[in-house]
């Protein structure tokens, strides 16, 4: 009986190895696109933040027109600007590096890019990014508290609720950091939603209190001086409100996406949130430091024209560390004008 031989086609060894070792990675293209697009948008927002930081530093280092020394308030804001920018830079650099790791350094790791995006907290570089981002927000929110306290002359009924919100914000942030340090997926940490809610609450509360105080000051000045131009207060209120609205709307979108477990939208918002807050605050600092918030109409038929300007008190030797509403004085209402102008010196 003759032997029957079956000839099989030869398969290259490299092909056999690739077939045996191949695996199907997780696929979630919307999530991967959101990470990449979010990082690009984060780079754009960081570029704007960098530009505004340079402009703010330049404006704060300029000497006053009359030759006085740089005010202590300018030095404080200069240190604040540089510190928050350094922390934000570390945060952005860590996020950029991890994005590179997702598609280049770790592209052959089990799970693929989706696993690395969802389990980002397994890598310490992301914990450092979140830590720096949170500390940046703490400093920025602390500046809001300081502005509000100065404007309200350190009134207890204003300080206590704002400090409660601020301390609660830090406590919740620490809880988020503790859970993130254990490697828990960031978008499953429910405390992060509470932290974002505290951010919005603090910003909204600050805006309401500052606007209420400025409106009250405007009414007092109009009562004391019938011909007083109150547009300076309108300018300050507009700056505060527009800054708060931009940031609050952005954070609210983040909160809704986070609560609905929409990882794609959450990723887009998360990668730019720190720069957005920095941009809104620097825009006010630059406008005030450069004296752009100026109205030049303070003239009536019986009074000469005189400018009403907004500037940091402390650029001259005539006031505390605050923003000063400089207006013409009239002898007949000098006492009332002094009291209202003194109250109007506030960091907004």
C-alpha cells in the first residue's frame, strides 16, 4: 500500500509569529480623537495664556508715569502671575508627554490607546499634572477671595461663607487626588464633579458680591456728587462679570459631560480648563495695569472735563493694595467723595 503524502503551502515564520501573537486592541475612536483634539486645543489655549502672561509681566513691571517706584501690589501680582504660569506649564507639559506616550511609547502595550486614556492615573506623570493643575486653581481662587475681602473691607458676613466654600473646595480636591493616587480612572471619581461644582460656586459668589458692592458704591457717589460720572463702576462690573461668565460656562459644560459619563467631551474640556481660568484672570490684570479701563467723559456744562481712570492703588503712594477709582473731587462734597473713593479701592 503506497504512502499518501499531503503537501501544505509553506507559511513564513514571521507570518506565523504575527498570527499567533496578534491581539485585537480596544477600539473607541471618538475617545481617541477627543484626546488628540483636546491636546491640540490645549496647546492653543496655552499659547494664548503664554502671550497674556508676557503682556501681564511687562505691564506690571512698568514704572508709574510720575516716576514712583513699582507698587507692592504690582510685585504681588507679578509673583502670582509667574507662579501660576509655572504650575500651568508643568501641567501642560505632563499632559503633552503622556499624549506622546499613548501613541508612540506605549502603542504596542495591551489594550491600545483606549486603555491608556481610560487608565491614565496608572502613570505618575498624570498625577503630577492634576496636582499642579489643582494647586494652580487654588491660587487663582484665592486671588478672587482676596479681591472680594478687600472690597468689602474684610466684613465677616462676607468672609465666612466664601472661606467655607474655599475650604470645602480644597478638601474635595484632596479626596480626588487621594483616589487618583491609587490609580482609579479619573472619569469614575465622583468627587471630581463636586470639586468642579465648588469652583463654579466660588466664582459665582465672588461675582455677585463684587457686583453688589460696586453698585452700592456707585449709588453713594451719585448721591454725594450729582455730576459724578459712574461709568468707572460700570466698567469694573463688566470686566468681572464677563470674566466669570466665560469660565463658569466652560466649567458647567465640563460638569454636565462628566456627570453624564461622556468621556469624549470631558477630555476636551479637561485638557484646557486651567488655561481658560488663567486667561480670564490675566485679561483683567492686563487691562487694569495698562489703564485701558478708562473713561474720558466727566464733563458737564458747569464743570470742566476730567478723566475717570481705573488703576492699581499703590502705583502712587496714595492708597492700599487695590484698584483705585480716580475721579475729580469737588470741595462741596469732599468728605463723601473721600469715603466712596476709599471704598472703591479694590482688587477686581
